[in-house]
C-alpha cells in the first residue's frame, strides 16, 4: 500500500467512524444551531483509490458503491467500468454487471472489451443467444480476437450448435494463438472432415 493509499484510506475511515459515533468536527461542537461544518468531500480519484482498496480486501459491493459515486463525481465512465465489472464478477453479481455493461454500451457501442465481458456475463446467467450475438459483434469489430473465437466456439459446442461453426472458430483460435492456453482443447474440438 502506498502512502497516498494509506492517507486516503485513513481519511475515509475517520469520516466513517465520526459519522457512526455521532462525532462532529471540533469547530462545530458548540451548539446544534451552528453545526454547519460538512465533512470534506472526497474527489473522484480518491473514491477510485478507496474502491480499489475495498476490492482488494474482497468487499466488492462497497467497492461498487464507491465506483458509482466516483463516476458521479466526474470520473470517466470508461475508467470506472472495468473496475465495476470486475467487482461485480468477483461477487457473482452477473445480472447487475449485465445491466451496467448494456447501459455503458449504449453510450459507447465500439468498446470491444466491455462487449466481450458482457458476452461472458450472458454465458454466466445462461443467456446463450445473447452471448452468441455479443461475441458475433466482438468478432465483427475485431476478427483477429483469438479469445472471442475460442469462447464462441466453446459456447456453440456446448449449446450443440452447428459443428462447422464450432470448427471455424476453433481453427481461427489455433491460427491466431498457436501456443495459446486453450490450443489443445481447440485442436481436440476440430472436425476431421467438414460436413
């Protein structure tokens, strides 16, 4: 943990504990009528740091809340989205991840990374048709995306879809990643003869 992270984390904890204990800042203790002091508002960057710290300790729900607040405080949606989807995935909140990714893609339809994540979330909730469509769009934008070829080939195979399509995606994966982590599985799924 860097000094900046530690300082931000301590400031956030102090604010939380002061709020929980009913403590007020020293300047505002005199009377309730003069209690106009507000705790300092954290910047978007500080909120991102807190979210990262929370995610690193496994508190993904709270990390997601800080990320959403960071976005409201002006942090770019692109900067927030990767972290947010990672937190939702780690916590198994796939439907919430789908909702956020779909909303993001309405504003940023060319973002291949988020679309590929969306496809995998569809797979996680059993929305096979939506996953196939999302992977097809990923590959339409980047036909050299080896991971998408492998994922789509595997999805089609598991769904019992047309073997020639499975073969085509596995062949594309092997051609693009001849030493990739899934090359043996892809080779094993290749047809010996096309039907």
